C-alpha cells in the first residue's frame, strides 16, 4: 500500500500541515518516491505514524517520541511508568487547586471578596506548594489557611514597602513591629512549626511569580529578616558586654539575611536523612561556622556567648525545630573533630 500525503491525512485524522511538519523535523518521512516525483508513504511509514499517535496520547513531546522510535534499547515499560507518575502528580495538583477553589467559593458566597492579587498569590501557592511541603503538611495548611487574614498580610507587606522606599532602617521600631506581626501571621498559618515556616521562606524566595503577586520579593524578605534579628538583640544583653552588643547590632543589619537560606538548605538535608559526615552537609556547616564567626566579629569569646544564648533561648532559633537543632549540633561536632 502506497499513500499520498492527502490520503494518509484522511485515514489518520491528521492534517496535511502536521504531516509536513513531521517530515520537516525528521520524525516521519515518506519512504517511496513515485515516477511522477510524488513522495509516498509505505506500510512501514504508516505503522510508524500509528506509533507516533499512540505515544502522543502519553503526552510525550515530538522530540521524545523521535528518540524512542529510533532507539530500540529504550524500555516502553519505563516510559509508561514515568507518564503514570506524571499524571498522578497532575491529578494531585488538580485536586489541590479544586480545594482552593472550593474555599474561594465559600468566601464569595459569604461576600468576602478577595483582592485579585491575593487570589493569584493563593493560586501560585497551590501550584508550587507540592514542591516544598509533604501531603500531610499541605492538608494541615489548608485547614489553617482559611482562618488567616490574608488582607492583613497584604497590608503589612505594603506598609513595609513604604518604609523601605523611605530608607527607614530595620532597627526602626515600626519596621520591627510590622515584621513581628507578619511573622505572627505566618506562625498562625504554619501552626508554630519551625520546619514549615522555613519552607514558606524557601518557596517565597524561589518562586518569582509568587513574589510578583504577593509583593513579598527577596528585598522585602531580607528587610524583614534584619528587622526580626534586631528584635532579638535584647536576649543577648545578659551574656554580652556593650561593645559586643554593638558587634551583634551591626551583624543584624549586614549579614542576618544570609541565615534563612542556609537554614533551609540544612533542613532539606536533615529531612532527607543525609549523614552529617556527608560532604554536602559538611560544606553547609562550614558556611554556618563562617557566618557565626562574622556575627561575633571574629571573636572566639563572643562566639561562645552567642552559642550559649542560642542553646538557651529557642526564640533565637527562628526556623530551626528541635530535630534540626540536634542535627546541626551533631554536624558541628564532626567539623570540630
């Protein structure tokens, strides 16, 4: 059987334009050239086309299909398994989006109209949150999220933006107060779970669309971290001399914003069960020690005082739960050895 391109299009339901495209990219080329210069498709070509159509139903790209058809060593069982995993992930995301839309529907029924950007922020969180949170964490978050005043969070961020525009120092009382209120809202949403809180930070820091809709970009996050660091300074006064307090105050304004990303990275390794002796963890701990040294103005004596305060005041361990604290202490011991 030899078919012209139009005949093959009719039999398969594809357009002539699609077949020309397959020819152009080398996915399916007519094998036979007739005397009248027509290029014809033979039985093998038709069989290849049916294979292409079958693989397209697995939502594979044309490039991926070409590789599969041209490599006899590729396992179709693995391809199908991967596609099943992808579809299951998409199904979970669809269900998460459905849950969010149901919550939104309840708000609308109660005439609690959300701002467009508030809704888009929640939508972006729904789409991306599976990358950062476990299914159990997501279920708990959805239950608590409806009770959190998102409008208040938005107002706090806008107020912080105004302070930043005026170049108000993070040491300012208003900057600290607004940052503490925002942290309180996040703690309410996370149920006071330090691990979830640091995951929130990581997601907000990495997802640019979420930053765009929420207004909480990296610069605002850093500003709040510095302001929050300033709020904890009084806890060190029982351990440190006045000149040492000035060193800590300067650190709050210059280096404090480096801590959350480092804590998030350590949390990932802790959660993954990575050994503290693993080179990746060792590298993170070295960064921790270097940042701790800068915080103490390279003074071993002040560094010991900071470590004592850190161990005795859990509030200083923002984003660090007991499990991560123990993991960090074990890792620090391996570096010291």
